[in-house]
């Protein structure tokens, strides 16, 4: 199933890195399990973390491939 990562973070598709990071931090704080006791927010937090991992351009999503000598 297709996930709209921009919609999950609540930003437009033309958002820059700063806007994406700010939205991620706001959504993480809003949906953090410590702030939502008694509610299972695991799936929501996983979606938020996945969206940020995909949209974040500062760090690569996959570890670099190391060549074996």
C-alpha cells in the first residue's frame, strides 16, 4: 500500500529539509508514547519515523557499502 510520507508529517511535497525536520519533531512530540498514556501509538510513531527516514536528505537511508579488500 502506498503511504504519502508528506501527508504523514503534514508538509507539502515541496517542503525543504528544515520544514521536514521541524514537522518530524512536532509530530514525534505530539504522538510520543509518554505523552499518550493509555493509547497505543506504536503504529503512528512507526509511520512518522519511516516518513522521516525516507524524506530526510541529510543522512543516507542505507548504510554505505564497504568494499572487501
